C-alpha cells in the first residue's frame, strides 16, 4: 500500500538550502581572520542564522504538506489490497490449495463457551465459513475452537481471503493478528494491534490528517472500526495470563465490535474460569468447534496430492488408507489436518521429484500409539523440508538445520517477553548482558585512539612548528563516547583498551606513572560519559536520593583520584575525579536509558530548548571542574609548578575549561537531540530490510554528529584562536582557525559512533549472532537461514518476525530440560 506522494523535490530543496548556508558560513569564518575587525563578521552571521531557522521551519511545514493520505476509507482499501497479497503469497508458499484445501468441518460450540452458539446454521465445512460469518453470526463476533492441529489457522486464512474478496465499500478489513507475539501484562490489545499494523504495513505509521487529530493512520482505522481483528492463537499465550488476556480482549473489543478469536477449548475454558477472579466473558459471541477429518476425505487428499489414485506414488498409501476409519493409531492420528499435512510433506513427492528415495508410508502402521505417530511425523518433517531439491539448492541440510531449529524453538518458547516469536533484534537476550557493552567499549577505545592520533598527525603535518603528537596520550575521547554508549562497563572497557594501546606504543620505555595516569584519565572520562548520558536521557535528569546513589560510580571516582595521586605524587586530578564521581552517582544514567527493544527505522533530530540548556549545564559543570583544578593547581601540586589539566593563570585556565566544556556540551546536545525512530513507527516487513535500515542508522548518527559537532566545537575554537588563546582543544592555535573545525571532528564523530551503537539494535544483533555461532553452532548468516526455513515451510513470517509454522513442531523441538543459553 502506498499513500505518500514522492517528496524528493521537497527534500532536495532542503538539502540544497542547508548546503548553501553551510558554505556561506564557512566562507565567512575563513575570511574573518584576514579582516581588520573579525568580530564584525561574527555579528553578521547572527541574523543569517535567525532567518535560517525560520526557513527551516517553513521547509518542514512544506514537507509535512507533501503527505497525501486520503480518507480513512481509501486507506482501508489500500490495506485490504496489502493483506490480500500477503496471505495469497503465504497460502501459495504453504500449498494450502494444492491439490485443494482440506475440507475442515465444524459444529456449533457449547453454550458454556460462547453465548450465541445456539444460533441455527452454524455447522458447515470447507469454504462456507465466510457465508456463515456474514449472514448468521450476530454482530460478526465469532469464536473458533479446535484441538491441536485441527486446522484453525488454515481456516482463518481462508476466511480472511474470502472476506476481502467480497468486501464492499466501508466494510472493515479483516487482518490476522497472531496472538503469540502479544504480552497482555505489558500492552492493552488496542495499542498492540496498532503496533502490529504499523510493523506489517509501514505507511500506517504516518500521521493522519490534522482533521482527525494527532493519531497515526493505524490508530485511525481502529478507531473508525475499519479493521476486523482476526485474533489467532489465544491458546499460545502463557496460561498464567489467559484470564487477563480475555479481559483485555473484552475491554478493547466490546459488544458491537466485530472480531474472530481462535483457541483450543481447554485453554479458553481455563481463561473463562480464573481462580480467585471475576471471569470476563465476550458478549454476543458465536462459537464453532472444528471436527476431525473423515477417513474418505483423508484418503482422497493424500492420493490426489501424490498425483492421483492411479499414480505409482499414490499406490504406496494403500496400506495406510485401508486402516483409516478404524481404531489403529495411524487412523486416529490422521484425523488431524496438521498430521495429514505433515504426512504428505514427508511421504509424497514434490513437483518434479520422484518417490523412489522417499520413505514408505507403511512404516506408520508399525507405531503402536497415536502419540508415537504424531511424534514420528513431527520429527520426520524437518528431514522432509530439507531434503535436496534441484530447483532450490540449500546450504543447510537436515542434520545441520535440526540443532539450529531446536535452539530457536526453545529460545522462542522461553522468551523473556512471553511471546512465541523470533525477531533478530531480540537475540541479544541470548548472550551475557555485559558482553555487548564490553565489546562496544573495546571497539570505541581502538577507533578513538587511532582516529585521534591520525587527525593530530595531519594537524602536525600542516603545522610542523607545533608540538609532535603524543600517541601515548590518545584515546580519551573514545572513553567518553563509550560511557555515553553503555555506561560504566562500556567506558571502563574502552579505558583499559586505550591504556593498553598507549603502553604498547612506548614499549620498552613504560613507566608506572604512565600506566597510572592513563588509568586515572580513563576512569574519570568514563564518569564524564555517564554524566552526559544521565543529563541527556529522558524528560529530565534522573536525580537520585543520597541513599540511592550509584555506589559503583562513587567507587570509580575514588579509584581515579587514587590513581592520580599515585601517578603525580600530589593532588593533581583528584578534584574533578571526586566531583565527577559524586555527580555520576547522583545523576548518571549508567549508559543507555532504554535498551534498543526494536530496530530503528531512521534518525530524527529533536530540537529542544531544554536539550540545549542541558548541554550548557553539562558544559559548565564539567568545565567548571577543570577550571577549579587549574586555579588550585599550585596548591594541589605542592607548589612544584606541575601542570596537569589547566595552567594556574586565570585566563588560560578559563579558556582550557571552556574548550573542554564545549566538547562535553556538544556531546550532551547530540545525545539529547539525535533520536532513533523505532520500527513500529514505520519500516519494512522484511527482516533483512529492517536490518539494513537499522544499520544505516549508525551511519546517519555519525554523519549528523560530525556536521553538528564540528561546527559547534570548531566555532568555539575559531573564536578562541581569534582572541589569542594559546590552545584549541588538543591542537595549538598556531595551526590556524580552520584546524579548530578539523580537530572538532574528533569528539563529534566519536559521539556519533556511540549514539549509533546506542540507538541501533544492529550492533547487539551482530554480537549475538557471532556469539551464538561460536557457542551454539548457529549459522553466522542467520537471516538467510531464517528466510530459507520460511521458504521450506518450517517457519512462517508475520511482519518482521518469524514463528514456527506449527506450534506443535516448536514444542517438539524444544525439550524442557535443555538450557536456552547463557544469561
């Protein structure tokens, strides 16, 4: 479905405008040093940026007006086309109509389960359900009950396609919602359905026209009752939440709202009769109960699927069909549509395939119980799904796929959120919690050390008279970025990595003072990252009561102070180390405020006066610590004149504090402003495309942060150079004002990289798939494996997530006694 007019021209105009503005500003800044009055150039820029802000607001308004969504009825029509294509493709993949749909029959359900089941004419079979639902069922509210494998999902797919086929204008669109992915304790049904609609049909995440209020198109369709919820798999919810789930359904879909709900009878009956609670009943709900297949129906279906009664492949079924309708275990098992579907997959050849190498159906007669027959078919189905096919070669055979499917089945069965689905962004829960943060810290430590050193070498190359680059002092800004990215664990990992690199570069001239100095710097800058994250995350800084202070931050600050004292033999560094430890303990968020529960579709810049104010506050706080230490340096050093952070001169110390505070202020503004838009606000249903979009989030964060950070930090350095400051963050002023912008790229790019890792779920997935490949033997290219399993009918894809095609197969592959993974 598509309801958006291409907005490339509007977007292109905005990009051109911003580029011209940037070029004009850069030209002014470059020309200013050669003017008699550089301050006049800076004053001339101020009204330019004021007009730029107004122009940007107008651009955003024009871009919003480019969205054309039409009326709710038109949106519903496009949704109906998308749902029809989705389930027609799924039905073709599952071969639901090959050779023909199984003729599932049903009768009216017991009155104790559905109040309106006494209506005449509820009994039927095959494709009659759409007629019964539209002509006989009161207010289109239907309960579909059936035993395991009785064909409930098959029947609901046929119902959805039939209702869309006969749908008229203003009729609601039937949408199948697999309830296995719903957590009733966390979300109400209405909110969950809205998110599923947006996840499966991305453009429904766009905002509705202003005339309908501040809602998404998905919410608008639900509010106007233009969606008919077909809720499949009530029995797949955890038993403990069955009664709550029924209450949530009744709350979201009261009398007058059409709906279809499927479940096993036992689970639905248990939800109706909760212990110690008032039961929730769905008013005016008609119910049907699916019946077992007849012997003649099964025999005809298996033979037709094998090529017809006279085909040689069909003759192999003669010993089995002769036992149908008796008390034999195989006859009892093959009354279930699920078992019949598995049997034909195991024993019947596919188009273009011979039956000579296939197992003999007669082996089913040797099994002595119905359970044994069912388990045998479930076990053999994986072998059948992965047997070689000339038209579709695969890298994974049954022997390799079975342990992977077993792990996935068990992981899905014991998911943290209680949902029986597999999403690539949830695999992070299968690895130790601290591992992604530690690896991110190592990565940021290495990248920062190299990046800082290379930029400084370039600066020295164009300014040979400056001081040579000290590679044993690099990597500190990467530690700040790591603290922003993942808190203390991530920051300390980056600090240790940078320390090791600094030590290796001076081998064999390593001193204890160097090691202690690098460790002290690393632990202190880790606290800086935690402070920035704490101030920038959430609607307001999370101030803690003294009793709730983070003791780990206090310990880290104290350890940094001790390392400074041991490295210098005096009090240099101790003031700001202790100060940062207290602030981080009281305000710090210890890394990411929320885990990346879903992948990010894109990055959105969130302008906020509050965010700018927080950035200034962080800059003043952290820069003030530097200034205080500079002013007290003579006292703290014992009068020996050792300069650590800032010189004792007031003006020089003020500029040094301002340089440092500007970097941290810009980092705070970036953390607050660059926000990832989660997938449930618009993305693709294909998991591989989702993964690519989420990966692009990291690149977008780096580019956006580089532009904003370099301009902000570089402008501050430019002003410092013009006023005669001796130093500009990490580079001598002799390098010229231009190099203030180049050097400003260092903290900007590193902050953007940290934000990309923090906002996107792709990094966690990368760590998870590598870990699972090493520890559990899962394929490294897990997305390709899942797509192949879907094509073979083992898994079904619902939106961007995967579920086992048969819940019984998942339970069979997930023995209760095996561990899922490390926690």
